[in-house]
């Protein structure tokens, strides 16, 4: 297992080094769009290639938003959104499974008894679902940090899966929407409009998550109060 861990880490470092070296000469987003330029209308081929690249990029820590942008550029908007969401979900859960089975035990032996790690694990165990959803929704925290950190915590597979399903909605909408707007000449590549799109969608998603959390907390208090009133008799009035 140790050899496998070393091999994976070495491969990730090698791939990242190659990506940063190449990206100094080539704009990745433009490169991806040019790559599929001659494949327009071949939707199945585009989807399969992007799915494979997304899984590979997620496992190796490469940026993946270019790929969702490409789906929004070449495919109809709503099919592109659904497909990008599903592909990214599969890729993220594949990375989750790999880290859980290959790196978790080693991480726990080295750092599991640290006070800060125990404190983080307690919080994650209690609020993991909404933590994952919120961190993915805000589009500020790099996805690699999310993909490579949560699987090393005590978050359950169910919490991580549901949180990722929720959090990927605004993230995918931003990326696919960017590609759609580029295709229809409503946005220029790397323009301030992209940042505004991210801000609007991420802010809306975060507000919705906070609203849901507040509603659930209020509802929980009302239920607890109702249960308490069933066991504690009210004072009799004269």
C-alpha cells in the first residue's frame, strides 16, 4: 500500500508539473475549445472524451472547469448541464473512494490524534453534508482542496455524496453557462462578466443554503419545544 501511495503522489506531481509547464504557453480554456472545434455535432464523442478527461483531471488534481465550459459551448444548455453535473459527480466520488481506501489509514496513524484534527472531525461528522455543499457552492475554495481533504476526515460517504450533489449544482451552472454564453457571443473569454456570473450564482446558492439551515434549525427547536411540552405539564391557572 505504501508503494501505491508513493506512486500516486509521484504521478500527480508529474501531471501537475506538465500542466503548469504547458499552460505557460497555451491558454487551457481556448485549447479545450479548439480541441473539439472539428467535432461539433458529434455529441457522443465529445461527452465520452470529456468524461474521461474529467475523471483523470480530478484524480490528478488538474483543473476541470474548462471541460464543463466545453460542454456548455458544444452541447445544448440543459443536456450539457445535466451531463456535466453527472460526470463531475462520478469523478469526485471516484477520487473520494481512492483517497479513503489508499490514504485514510496512513493519515489517521500520523495525524489522527492531533487536537486540531479531532476538533475538525467532530465538526465534520456533525455538519459535513452542509459544509461540503457550501464550500463547493461558493466557487472560491479550489476544488482540489475539497476533493483531497474531506475524504481524509470522518465524513460519511452519504454526507459527502449528498453534499457534493447539492454543491455541484451552482458550480456546474457557472461553468456550463460560461460555455453557453461564449458560444452565443454574449460573453468574452476571461472577461469581468465571468466573475460577475460566478458572484451572482455562488451568492444565490449560498443564500439558499443558509436559508435552508436556518429553517431546519428553527424547525428542530419547535419540535423539541413541542416534545418538551408533552412531558412537562403547564401550570394550572386559578
